[in-house]
């Protein structure tokens, strides 16, 4: 046992212990014959750095992994990074731009070599940051979604799905990012509120047709006038009597002269605007579906933009020459297609400007529009019709849906099941191709015979094609979600079934994930795992919430409210940040960032440190057995019972993934029961540091205290691994490091109910006395007499047994069972007993009564004023929400103050 320093310094112990754990292979699964337990981390982008969401996600995973080891399981936490196609390519291209280079200055192979060089030199910074957080991952088997073994799995899945008819090439709309020049997933689209316009146009009916009211046109409205260059229909509702006579007739689009049909579709709402909607199936997701219902094949839908969002000629050649080459919007002070379309329609007399609005002089009706942007490019996303590769997600989703319904996969919290089923039962084809150079290149070759050959290699593709066919490989790569969907089994060596790692490690036990990637990653792992492994990828899916700013807003760089977890670790230590995350994680609810609470958990670590130093100074050392020592003293029986009950609470909480319940149970026990009460209660038994007590009671107490401290360190280790490992190593001889110690046993047979009742009673009595003394301004040094004339026999015995404790902790000079002297007395009630404390000569009773009376009146006055304010509907409805919330909090505070002071006055009798 080596002496602990006076000051707790997280920075010193964290770096030292992490290096020791990793160097000694203590994160490796190496327990032959033990029950395997497996979790995989959501692979962070290789370009990434630790953000507060990572801190939450990985803290929860580490708690489970460390807990599994302590429970004797052969725990494996798979770690790795994602090649992050778009993000990584952008990083490297930006780096090249600093040297006046472009990607296209190099061959594809040369560029990919540059990306690998960047990864070797700069990639994976986040893995070092995960170490700082204390993540006990199996670094000796770190994986990367582009490593050789993983790439083999990706290619096999693509080829197998294609051969089974579950993966195909199709022309559909995608989220196209004109800035990056690639399709992107919904997760990479962020919606912003943008001030825009709502234009109204007249579309003339063709062939002399008129509406029932005699009008020769239909009015349509749009927020995207430029798309009328590719209009293919106008939709009206079949139930709308205004248009019943013209369904199946035609409109002549004024700018292109294109004859387009009027179709009936429920997408057109008779209650909205004119009830007629222009349909551009090649540039709008809703219109795409309307177009399909109207019988327009995707291959025949018109595309009016190129990959950079500049106007191109449509297949029917109807776009006027003056539009060709224009950008879709105004750019670099040059009008785009939108501006020119509006101008031409206005010149032709087809722009409706009399909108009966306050702003009728404008060409449009101002609107705030929900507009999709690429989260990396910052460019408005364009629904774009292209040929892409798709997975038949609807077919793959069925086994996943059944797995959740049957309980083979348990989603926690269960409330997410409804969302899961709704999305999965309405799932759309999954676009898995991306127009990038970095990533898994699609194993498909186009032959000059017009056929596509999908194979694991070019040699296999050539064998399929036969001689004389020229092949060219598809230039696209796969979406990174496609490869990461294989993470639970491809990381284990699949498809090499002889790899021993795979056996016993699939399915994984649990997956921890943010709810925001439930469909992008979690559900796709279910689909691919069930299809290729014929079993679920994980038995439990735990979905946590977001970490938000202190005011509840979502964190974003633009708002300037992003919190750097590494800065918090520098200031308070990793243990404090981890404990905050766990204590605040309440089954998927969002967490409000509160640095004061992180600081509070640093104080908790300091308190535990000081408690361990107290134990060292008083001859309390490590326990030698897992079970509780024998005890005769009530205080020792009580703390043993409290320990066992805490173990039970933590076990149940972790079994139910109640991270907050487990953390708060440990916190309350360690801080309140052990540090604040037990160590104070046993001081008389231990004697003075310069004259330590000896004998059976002292020996028993030291043994019990050492055992309890050990249980705290083990229980707390998954949450605060660094300080607990340090204290474990410094408080006695150990057979092993704490990380591979044994989890406590919750043996209820060691609980003595009567002893627990006695000490609980004593704590409540001391607490009540302390509270009353404070409320009545009794000087801290003043010793009081305690009268318990009507006390029952059990209470008398307890008072006599604990007189020394009451003297030291409650400043009680003597205990009497005679009648209470006349005069001012302080009264407290504990259970069914009333205790009296004469205050004559201790305080000025009249002055104290006056002070309390005045305080009660002031508190009640403020309470009632706030109640009146809150009862005013005008205030509640018009004031800012934070002002109303503060008024409610102030009202509750003043009401409680009035009640507390009233109780104090009543104590004086």
C-alpha cells in the first residue's frame, strides 16, 4: 500500500493508467471458457474528432464493456473507423487545393494513393481521443471499412445481393449535391428555413378547351419557377368539380410550348391554393410519384439540369436556347433560370401578381421555405433523376420487422418501436452508389454489348462476358452506410467461416446508438445481418438521445454553442465527464449540457479520494474476500446492508439499461452513506490517528470499512475507471488490476434489518437536530440538552447506545428522560417520538420569534405576488417561456421558504 497524495490530479492518473491497460492487453478478450460478450462501436469517420455526442455514445458502451469484464465475461469491444467517402475526399481535395492541385489533375489511382497517404499520416485522430475518454476497446484488432478483409466482405455482399435480384440499377430521383457532384443520403441533408417566394402562374388550356366557369387557363403556384422548363403534367383532384371537365385534356406550357396532360391525383389538395399543381417528375420527389401514377416511366421523365445544376436541353428539345447553360439560381450577380423564367412569364402575361395580399405589388408571395442543403457543401440539394444502384430494402426489411416484433431484437426505449415499424413498413429502395473516387468501387462492368456484368473481380467479369466484349468498370463507389451495415459480422472475419473470432461473437449482445441513425445504420445492420448470417446482429438496441446546449437548443457551430469534450476532460477529468453522461442519460431523453454538474462530479471524485486517504490514515486496507466480513456492531451491519442494497439497485438498473439509475445509486451511496455518515459514525471506534484504537470492535470496523470501500471502487469502476483503478492500486495488496476484478455479490443474507433501522433512525435524528439548529440560529459551538421523557423503551436504548455519536455529530451535551423544563424549547419529531431541547440562555427567543415571523411574512408576500402573476393569463401567454419558467421556480422557492420558516417557528413551541 502506497500513500495517496493530498491532491487528486486526474491528468496524472488518466494517462498513466490508460497506457498500462493497453500495453498489458487488458482490453483483449482472453478468458477461455468464459461467457463471450460482444459490442461494436459505431465506427466514427476517419476524418472526425471527438464531439460531445461521441462522448455520450462511447461512455455508455464502455460502462457496459467494463461491467461485463467485472462480471467475469470474455468481453470484446470492437473498435474501428469508417472510411467516410465524402468527408475524406473533401479533406484531401482541400489539402490539394492549397498546392493549386485538383483531383482531376491525377488519375483515379493516383488520387486514391494520396488518400491512403493522408490516412497514414493524419487519419484516425479520433482514436487517440477515444483513449482519453477511457474507452476500453480492443485496439490490437482495430478495423477499418476499407481494409482488405472488410473490402472482401463488401464486394461479396454486393455480388450476392445482385445475383439474388435484391440489388439492381435503376433510374430514380436522388438527393443530388451539385457542390460535391454526388448523390447523398438523407442523413447528409440538413433543412434550413429560407426566405423565398411563392409564384402564381397561368397555364393556358390547349385546343380551345375552357373550364366550367369560362376560364381558358389554370392557375398553378410554385416555389421553384425554374422547374417549369421540365414540367410534364398538371395534377388536380378527381373530386374537385372545378376541373372535372378538363381531366385528360392538355395545357400548353407558355415558355417551352410543351403540351402536358391534366391528370387526376390525390396529391392535389382542393383546399390549397387553386387546387392545381404543376408536376415536374424529374426534379421533385412528390412529383416523381405522381408521374409514375400517371403512367410516365422514369426513363421518360425530363431532366433539365446537369450535375452542377446548370440548365441543359431536355430530351424533347423544348427548352429555349436562351436558358441553356444558366445556373438554376442567380449566381455571381448573373440571373439564373429562375429569374429568367419569371421575367419571361411576366412579359407573356402569365404571371399572376394581383394576389390580394399586402405585398400585391411583388411578383411573388413571400414565404419561409424549408430548404434542403448539403451538410458539407452548403449547397441547395437538387432532386435529380439519375441511374444509380439500389437495394431492394422492402424485401430485406421484412425479417428485421419480424425480429423486433418477436422480441429477437429488443429496442430500448420501447417507445422507438412505433417509429421503427412505421419507417420500415414504408421503406423505399436504398440508393447505394456515390459519384466519388474514394470508397469501395462498385464491382460492375459495362460491356460494349450493352450488358452489365457484376462480379468479385474484373477477371470474373471478363469470364462472364466472353471474348470480344470490351469492359469498363463502373466509376461509382458504394455509400459508406452500405459497408458499415456489415460491421457486426465483417469485423469478425466473415465471409471466412474458419475465422475463430466469428464464433460466439455473433450476434453481438447489444448495440448503443443515437436515435438519429436508427434507419441509416441500425436498421440496415438488421437487414444485412439477418440476410447473410441468418440471425440478428444484436439482441438489444439501446437508443440514446442528443446532448443539447444548456438552454435545450441543438448544438451547432453556426450557433456557437458547441461544447468540446476534450476541453471538459482537460478541466475536470475524464471520470467527471463520463459520470455526468451516465447520470444524465435517462432512456433516450436528450441531455442538457451543464458544466456545473460536470464540476460537481469532479468534486465527487475528490470526496472519494479524500475518503480513501482517511481510510489509509486509520489503518483501513483492502479486503481479502468478496463476501462481507462478519460484523457485530450495528453501524457495521448497517453499512453492509446499505452496500448490498446498492449492488442490487445497480445490478437491476444496468440490466434494464437505466444508466442514470445505476450512476445515481452509486453516487448517493458513496457520497451520503459512506463518506458523510459511515466514516463519521465510526470515528470514535477507530480512535485518533496518533492513538489508533485496538480490540475486536476496531478490527471489525477496519475490515468492514475496507470491504465497503472496495465494493464502491468496483461498482464505480465502469463509470469512473481512472480514479477507481488508482485507489484500488494504492489501498492494499491486490491479486489483479481493478479492470479485471470481480463484481460484488448482492447476498441479502448479510442484511440485518434491526441494525439498519437503528442507524437509519440515528441518521434522521442527527439530521433533524442539525436542521433545527440552523433554522433557529443556534450557535455552532453551543451544546444542547436533549429531553426524551416520553420515549419508548427502544428509543431509550438507542439514545443510550449512541450518546457519543450524538455528542459529536449533533452537539448534544447530555440526554435526559425527565420532564422538560419550562421555557422556550426547540422540538423535533422522529418517527413517533418528540425530542425537546431547552434554548433559554442559548439564543434570544423573542428576537428569534420576531425574525422568523418577519421572514414568513416576507416569503408569503413574494409567494402570493408571484402566484398572482402566474394566474394572469396575459403574462403566461405573452411572456417569454424562460420568464414564465423562472416565475414558477421563484414561486416554488418562496412557498418552500415560507413553509420552512413556519416549521421553524413551530419548533419553538
